[in-house]
C-alpha cells in the first residue's frame, strides 16, 4: 500500500496545538544542543532531542509513547509504538537513532494525514463506514462483516471506532498479511493452499 507523502504536525491526531506532542507530560525541560546529523532536518533533530528523555541519543518505544497522543487524548498503545520502532530499528536494538527517527517522523506524518483524510467528520477516530471507505481507497474490497470484525477487534470495549494508533497497527498487519498472501498466490486468483506450519509461520511473522 502506498500512502501520500503529506507533511503535517508531529504525533497523534487530536486537536492539540501541536498534534500528538505532549510537552507537559514527564517534564522534559529544554533539550540539550545537538550536533547536526547529516541529512536530517534541524526541526526533526530538535524534536528527537525532546523525545529522547534520558538523553541517550536513542529513542525506545516507551519514550515514543510519551510523545504521541491519539484523538482520545490517550498516549499511543505499547503495540503501536513497538511496531513503529521495530520497523525502523535497523540493528534490532529496540531503539532508533536520529537518522532512523527522521524516517519514522515522515512515516508517522503520512499516517496521520491519511487518517485525517479518512476521518470525514473530524471526530479524531474512524467508525465502520469511514474504515470501509479507507480500505476501498487503499484498493481492498472487504465485506461489511469483515470490517465490523476489524473494528470490534481494535475496539473490544465499545465495538464502535478505532483511534489513529489502532488504525496504524491494523493497516500494517493487513499489509504484511497481504504481502505474504501475494507471495503464495502464484496464479493471482485470490485463493491459496497453505500448510499448517506455513500458516503458523505467516501468522507469527506478520503479527509481530
């Protein structure tokens, strides 16, 4: 799936002055001066310094979580933050440096702007109808029952809507399963035969 390269504010979508950046949480203080990182925008470096709460020069999922807020005024979930860190953590250390963060920053902004375009009523979350429209724009043709299942899975308490962090996790997982399915769909018929072990390996690899 390809998402438009919009450039918006950093962090979650919820109507804050700086969407998704929560400067009052945790008492960050002024970030220390940073040496310029080659190829990284100075503004991105400044944000990195603020999110890097322990001044280690690396950001982990917990630090990222403190900096991202969804449309419900809640921090992004552990699952979403670990997923996004893992996608850009090239050395598998569980952390990202400023260059990797620069790519994550762009990636998050793309998701936020995509989410805003699908959130037609500006509520800060997406309901079944909006999610179905989003999938159609991405090129998927899911049944209403399946879309309802996805909403219920993402929002087990109210079964009504999903926030931006839940949306990111859901779409990344669907993308991963789609790629795994496509690799096995040699005749491009939309139907595959799969062994039990292969099914388990796909499920485990696509869900992490």
